[in-house]
C-alpha cells in the first residue's frame, strides 16, 4: 500500500479508509496515524497467531464433539468451543471498533482536523481509556466465571450426556431439543414434572406470603406506641434469622419425627391425644415445611418493615386523624402503600429465593415422604428433584435441560423485579 | 450506508475467519481409532514370563484420612525397599477421585493406582477409567471370594480388594447375656424387652433402609437382579416382588405390628438409645465400634447375624479396593503394587493402623469386637455394583416405609419393582 506523502487535508476518503481497514491497521496507516495503525495491526496479527490453535480446535470441537473415542473428550471440546466463541466475540468487538475508528478519523481529516502527534494521541487514548482499563479485568473475569459455565450448561442440555454415554469412553452427540421433548412426552418425566412444578409454585407463594404476612403483622404490632421494651422484643424476634438455617432445619427435622419428635410427643399427644404424621404424610409434611419456612423467613421481613415504618412521616397520620379516618383506613391507605413501595423489589426476591430453596427441602426430609407411583417425593421442588435426578439416575443432559427451565423462570422473576424497581424510581412523588 | 458497509465487512470478516478455521480440526490420522485404546501401550503381561521394565515412580491416590495415609506410608516403604521403585502417595478424597479422573486421566493427569468403593464400579467401567486386570488364580488366592466378585464388573475384573465392611449384631450383655443364634431367639428378646412407652426395645435396626433389609429378604429367596454363572446381572429380572421377598417383608411387617420396631426410626435414634443402654441389640456396621464401646464399655459385644431356618444371613457388604488407571503407562507394575499393598502382611498392618477390616480370609485379627464382622463377611454378598442398583435404594426404602405403616406388602413391592424398572429404563435410554 503506497501512500502519497504531503499535505492531504480534505483528500481522505472515509470509505476508502473503511475498506482498507478490512485488514485492521491499514485504514489507520492510510490516515497517517502510524502508531495507532501498527498497534492495531500487531494486535490483529498476534490474535490470529496466538489463538489460531485454540480457535481451530475449539470450532472443530464444538461442531463435532470429537471423532475418536477415548482420545477426544467431548466435554473438553465443548468447553474449548465455548472459549473459542467468547474469543471470537471479543475479536469482532475489536474489529468493529477498528472499522469505526478508521472511518471517523478519515472523516475528521477530511474536515481539516490536524493529526495529533504520537504523544498527544497516546495521552488522549489514556484519558479516554482509563475507566475501561479499570473495569476491563473484572469484566473479563466475570465472563469466564459466570457466562462461561452458564453457556457450558446450556450446551450440555442439547447433548446426550448420561451415565451410559459418558466421556472419556464415549463421545457425546448434539441431539437438539430431544431432552426438552422427552420432558413433556415420556410419561414418567411428564407426570412427575407437572406434579413437582405445581407444588413448587404452591410452596413459593404460600410459604413466602406467610413469612411476609407474619413479618408485617409483627412489625406493625411492635411499632405501636403503646408497646414497651421495643428493643428487647425486636432482638428476640430477630433470633430465628440469627441462628444458621442449616442447624434450625435439622433440629426441626428431628422435632417433627412422627414417633420420637418433641412436637408430637410433648405437645400434641398430651394435649389432643394423638399426633400428626409430619414426616410420613405428604400434606402434613408440606404443612410443616411451610411453617418452618415462615419461622425462618419472617425476621428478615420484620426487620425490613420496622425500618421503613420509622420513616413514615407522622404528618400523614395527623392529617388522617383530622379527616376522621379509622385505624383500618390509616393502615390500608397510608402504612401499607408506604411499606410495599419501599420494599417491593426485596419482597419479590424473597419469592425467588424460596422458589429455589434447596436447603430446607433437602435437609428437612430429602423431599420425602414417598408418594406411591411417582418418582419424586411429596415435598420435592424442582431444584431438589433435579438434584436427585442427576445424582441417582445420572441424567446429566436432562438435569441441564430442567436447570435451563428453572433459570428462565427465575430470570422472569428478576426481570419483573427490575421493571418494578424502575417504575418506583420514576414514581418518586411519594 | 455506513451501517451497511460495516455490516458487510464484518460479515466478510466472520466468513473468512470461520473459513480459515472451519475446523480442519486436530492434525492426526483418523484411522487409528482402535489403536488408541489406552494410548499407554499395555504392558505385555508376562507373555514369556518377563516383566516389563520397572518405572522409576508409581503414583497412588490414597483417601485423605490421616490413619489411612499413615498406614500406606508404612506399607509402601517396604515395597520401595523390595523393588526399588519409589511410590508417590497423593492424599485425595475417595469421593472426589472419579470426577478428577474422568476429566484429567485421558490427558495424563491421573495416578497409576486409585481407590474406590465397589458401588462406583459401574460408573468407572462405563467411563472407561480402569484397566481390565488379567489376574491368575494364585494371585487371587487368599482374598475373600465375595470381595473379588464385588470388584468384578460384568465378568471383567477391575480392582483388587483392600477392605471389606458389613454389618453384624451389636448387643448389650447387661440386657442380652447370650448372643441370639436364631431369628426366633432374637424375636424372643424383642418380646421380652420391648416396652415402647418407656422407650425400651429388644432389638432395633433401620427397618426402612434396604441395605439392612436385604438379608431378611434373601433368606426366603428374594433377590435384586438375577445373576448368571459368570456373575453378570440381568436387570430385566428383578426378584423384589417374588414370593420370597414378600415373605421377608411379611416378617418385617410383623415386627412393626408387634411394636418391636417403631415407625419413623432413624439411625441417629437407634444409636442414641443403644448408647444409653435402652436397647438389647442393634444391627449396625463396624464404623460404630469405637462410639459404642466408649458408651457401653465391657457391656458391649458383637456377634454375627442370627440364622433363619438354620441358614446364615447374607448381609450386604461394601468393598473398597485398588484400581489401575486405564491411562497409566505402568499398568503391569501398578498391578504389582496393588497386589503388594493388599497382601496378608500389608493387610494386617493396614488393619492395625487404620482399623479397617481386611478383605482376606488368611489374615487373623485379634480384636473381639471386630472379629465377628469378619465372620459375618464370609456369609456376606457384595452389593450389586451396576449403575442400575442406584435405582433400587429409593423405591425399596419407600416401599418399606409403606409396609411399616401397614400397607399390603405384595401390592407395595409390585409397585416398587415397576418403579425400579421404569427408572432403569430411563437410565439406559
């Protein structure tokens, strides 16, 4: 590429620069920004040279998932393929930047802009690029610790990875949506999936609403001016939150034992003459779980609401008293809207948390009690069911497929929550 | 316009890049698929009695418990003296070994020897992680028959047994002076001592855990999977709802009905009551010896399980053993090392240091609380080591939960077998 030397203001063609930059750096050289051009070209060449092997094996791997049993490990190839894809995305980003840069510089030169010296342009780049330099490493790290495993899981959902078809002995194949189709067509999956899914929804709404309701009730009661020893009572009510949930659940699990647990032995049998089958009957097991979750979850909501209650100005209530509002009206039209406006995003998060509350289900009764004719227990929620599928039946692909469904549901919750939070920000008129 | 051009050119770029890359793939001869069976050339096993050249170092993964590490340090020291091969021990939890092997072994990141329980054998075989061992009958002499079987998958010997564990009858001599010999004597003890309102019981065991229930089923002719003469399991033939199993289940149910076994009993409750001297006898494994003897002192004694119709009960045994890495380059010497660290002398050292029972019949151990477990081990059968077994535990546990609540065993067991079959079909599809 021969460049004419001499003053050429106004003779640079942006389109020509753009076309030259199909090989990064050339457009910049054409704009006579030699430093920048060579940096771009070196970066481009280095990328190709260094990553050629990774990209080559990666793309080949993700397309074929290997061709030789015992030599190719499909899981590794899938991982390498995903890394290759991520690198490609980076490269395309850089490439587009390079095109835009060549085009814009050429345009500016056309308009009579003086080309900065090497030092000046370095200074400019430093000033502009400094924030990116700070954010960059974190971003790259995030891509490899969050995005990469997520993509890997999504990849697995479309393969046939089970115990009987496991690397390194066997190769995996892409099977498209077969796992998802099986989930709704094969009877044992279908029946269990819908019964587990419906209980998961009931569990999420009932348990969370109970814990929020109890927290609300207690917060308002303790906030009443006639109550003495407020600090002491609040401290006591925070305790269930302070004790690690793991410990609490295991102790409850022992206390609810039908024959040996304190709840039947020391409370129900002496008082009513008979106990309840807490661990052996699905209905009572669910009932017990919801009560335990209420116990574990209300202190957080209580603390949250107590804080918000402090911040409601008393002018509101005085004005309401002037208008002759009764207690219920004051609660309904002043207290509740304030509380919910301020805390809605956090409350939605409570729902999301319970939707995936693996630990309580697993620790209390391992998802039991058994139900005749179904391969999930009476209290299994989606996440605990997936866990047992993966560990007992080694259906890795299916577990990944169900995880994607769970992920989409939770993402839906989160999206809803962000939209709500934004609308509150815009509300702002309270 | 600008947009169009940039789009166009980026499309050009992507196309050229993928064109560059579409994956010519790795540079190699695709024709040697079969030759690559274990890129390590398998040691030519004594075709003319000559052993392959000794490697300088053999590596082994030992479960990361201090006593076990100590024991193996002592054992391999002798091996090093005798052979001049140095042995490198890496502490590595038994439960995490497979995951690591499955990911790294093919790339050469595994040890020569690794250590696994027999119930993982199916996973190991299906992932192709362990070398198939060709062992002569004299090499296998002295090992407990069942332990050898336990590490044999579908007729392929994959491992060399190191330790065996099974359960037996612990009893409290204060309450039960003489160990019950027969099941009738055991029932008599239960009838005499059980007083549920005071939390006193004659004998207890985890009556909804199939691991402990199996001998009572097997005694009447129940079985899990049918086995042919080679020891290969036929998963389509499940014997868990046949007459024998139902008879065994009826026996267990009668204990629930008589109140000998309370509903909802758990391992923790059993251990607690036995430690407090409220139970005459319990069925449990050697892992509780130290805990029980601490609590009961001289009152503690152990005996093999009682007989049913004059026949010793076949308890389930678990076997742990040494496997040779499929990708090891020194398979011959790794096998040699595995045989050495499980020979009578090493097994005795291991028992003395780590306290686990040797899977050998030719080792005499002098420990009256542990010796009965070894006696019981002679009648024990290994848990099936095929993956299908993982589909058995839960449905059977659930079935016995229903049985303990008084449901009809025949019906419940038929449902359980149906579930097991469904699960296996699901697993194998």
